[in-house]
C-alpha cells in the first residue's frame, strides 16, 4: 500500500484560488514557478476508468506550471469513503469551484455523473465562453440525465468538442495510431515543433464533426500493430483517415455565448510518453489563452513519468488499497496507478533503485517506455 504524503502545496488551494467548498486535500494545486507566472490559471479534470488521466493530468500540470507559468489545479474522482482517488467512482469531482476563476479547462474524464452543484460550475465556465481542451474520452465525458436548461450533459462532447463517442475505428488494444499533419493547416501555431506521434491507443471513429467548420490539425493512421515500427494499414480504414486533433468554436449551454475548443482523441497516459503529443497539448493551451506559442515549447518532464498501460480495473477495493491521494502527485512525486498483479511504484522508489534523485533524467523521447503486456479485451 502506498501511504499518502501531504504536500505543502495543497493547503494553499483555498487561499490562492478562492475555493470555499470541499476540502483542499481532495485536489492538487500547482502554482506557477516563481518568476514565470503569466497570470493565467488552468484547471485539469481527470476521472476515467481506463486511460489513467489521474496520472497524465498531474504530469501535464507540472509542465504547464513549472515551465510555462500557469497556475494549475488538478481535480480527481474522489471516493468519499476514505478520500482516495477512485476513477471508478463516477459521482464525485470535488474542487469544481476552481473553474470559477479559470482561464482554461483541460478535461480527460469519461462517463461522469456528477451532482448538480458540481455540474453547475462547468455550466458557468462554458457560459462565460472560456476555452476547453478535451482529450481521448472527453468526447464522452459525462453520462446520465443531467441537464442545464436545454443542454444535456451527455452531449458535452458533441456540443462542445464537436464529437461524441462513436466507436473504436482501429482494433482496440491491437492496432495503434500514427499521426499525419493536415497539409492545409500545417503552419498553424498549435503544430509548432510537433512531429509524428505514435500511440498505442487506437483511432476513434469520427462521424459528427463538421470538418468544414473545424480546423483539422492531425489525422490518425491506423497501424497494423502496437509496435512503433508498425506500418499503416492499407485499405478503407485509412481512406480517408479520421480526424485526430482539431480546433473549433462551440456554443455554450446558454445558447448564446461562444468559445473555442481543442480536441484530440489521443490521450491514454502511455500516449503522453510521446513528446510531440505533450507539445501539442501545451501549444494548444498557450494558443487558447492568447499567449505566444514558441517554435518548440519545452515539454520535458518535471518528475519521472511512469505511465500505466491503459486498462479498466475491476478488482474490488483496488483503489482503496493503493490509497493514492492528490497530494501524492505533488512536486517531487509521481506514482503510477498500476494494475492488479502489477502494483504501483512511486517516483522516489524508482529513483532510489537507480541511485538517482527524482527528476534527474526526465524522459523526452518520442517513443513510449517499455510496458507491461497489454491485457486482452
């Protein structure tokens, strides 16, 4: 069992970001590194059963706060019976009041069914026309009957990001994804320094996105296997290729306000081992908040990143037993969620085994690290 470690950063949440509800220990606060602050705040929303956004959101928040000057808050699915991170618990996402003062929301959640007071914060944010970045399962971030006025939250992906859950266009856990830049938009600043991305998640099907209104940045080629050297499939799956990343304008739940959204259907924790995917998201954050996008944004890890292979966890009490808390992802720490039979390890443990200090050798390669065998569907 991993024992939760208190971070000196977490108690600052209420003071720095005006939170008045919930408990500061239920979310992670990462202020901008001293001397780098750009005056913008990002709230990152984790909470999915399979793709380990509880690992990727803190990793991205560290890069955004320590290298690019954003104040960041990371929200997690918290099981109220013990206060531990539990991606399988769909009905609690404490700290949504942080959205009241946010300049950008990054969301990677899946099929959440949140109480009215938490949903209201999302509605207020979108009704202000503020920007959104959605990755992977954000196309189906919410489920259930929740509504704000006439806006159905099960339609969040479709109405805000431009697409809902359609299908696995690639063979799930068998065929991977290789990005290809959309030639017409190759010079868009969001693609600055972004090279070819390879991901072991499959291409999602896209059928509802208005491709004439959206700015398609990347398309996804289905590959024969999950090996980065695998060739693209020949035939109809890649003709045409599905959109993989795009920008679009959304209409808010109130029916009048408009805002901008970026979406990519990539986004498993293991996908973010690819440097170019991290750069794509960082570039989108800078672009959507009106800041300068450099020719090659710095996306090296702050703490060693040890992503867990994507897989749902059905083992009873698994999350209760590993007992991970938001503070465990504070600066200098980077636990993996692990899987049954492959328990999580912490940044500190990994560094000690290699006789290294934490973050001594951040991974910046564009290839994923060696992974455990991918479980069969």
